[in-house]
């Protein structure tokens, strides 16, 4: 019997990477999975079609569009009738050297904050009533080691993830006892982005990681599953999944 049998999970930004891996793991544990996306319908549909079990579906809803989020919540209420796990995975970024202030213009800085911080709050706000139903659910925010080490893809991204971890604590306090809120903070993850790096660059990152490897999207998905199913007395915390990178 799956640990999420008869439960419903929604994964934002579930069309690739960590979101897609989490959807796969949740479906394998018996959950009905709803994936939201901003502008990647084909990829999201492909992820849903590959999930084990029945009842999975895709909803188009950007994290920065509160009206779309409200419609998504109404759709889940009507179709699934409940929401047990909300995984806030949708995020924006791109590599910009931290010293290149001109490349990080105001428009992109604001876009990162809108998606990575305000978007998470807006998503929780939209789905709060569903999450509080039938004993309460859990929100898992996908953060980053960049929140602590400030070494992310750009300065705004690192700052946004630090703000997200801070907001996780505030949300956990505000939503207790019905809803738990936890951040899962990956370090570098083996995704399409890191797979394009030169081997020597990737090896330098591995050498800085005590466990001697980068995490996979599945590693992060399993940590999110653990928060949802096993860490039932945990809220307002940040769970690192970084191979011990923060120890360096």
C-alpha cells in the first residue's frame, strides 16, 4: 500500500527536473497528482502521462497570476475535493555572475522575486482552505542551499531563496496546527542545467561536497516525500539535501 494512497498532491512547476521527479515518486506512492505549469504544456502533459496510477492531470497556472491560482484551487476543489500536499517547486533564475550588476537588471530581479517569493505565498493563499480540510495537510517549499551560502545562480536568486526560508517559518506559525510548512533545500542537482557544464567544473563542485556526488532530482523528491509522510512532527524547518556541502 502506498504511503499516499487516497491523497492528492499538487506540484507547481512539475514539467521537468525536481518537480517531475517528485510527481513520479508521489504517484508511485498512490497519490493523485496535479501538476501546474506556466508555459510548458507539452512537457507537463508528458510527465502526467508517464505517471503510474490514475486521476493525474495538468492545470495551467503561473505562480505570479493570483487569478489563475484561484481558478486552479476551485478546479481541485471540484474535481479532487481535497489537497493533502502542496509542493511549491516553480521558480525562476538564470546564471548571472554575482559581480555583473548590469546583467541583473530590475525587470529580471523583480521577476525572480515575484515567482520565487510572492508566487509561493500566493499559491499557499489560494490552496489554504483545501489544505486545511480533513485534518490538515503539508506545504513543502523547494528552497536552495543558496539561501544559506549565497552562491546561487545569481544574487537575486540567492536572496529569493533566503526570503523563502524565512517565509516558511512565518507560514508554519500562521497555519499551525492544521497545516505544516517545511522547506527542502537542495544543493547542486544533476539536471539538464548542470549536465551541460564542463566535466572539470562539475568535478570541482563534487570535490567540495563531503558525500562526493551531486544530488539527483529523485533524491530531492524522496526528501519531499519524507517531509510529507514521515516527518509529521516537523514544521517551520529547513531540510538540507546537499550532500553535506554546507559543512565546507
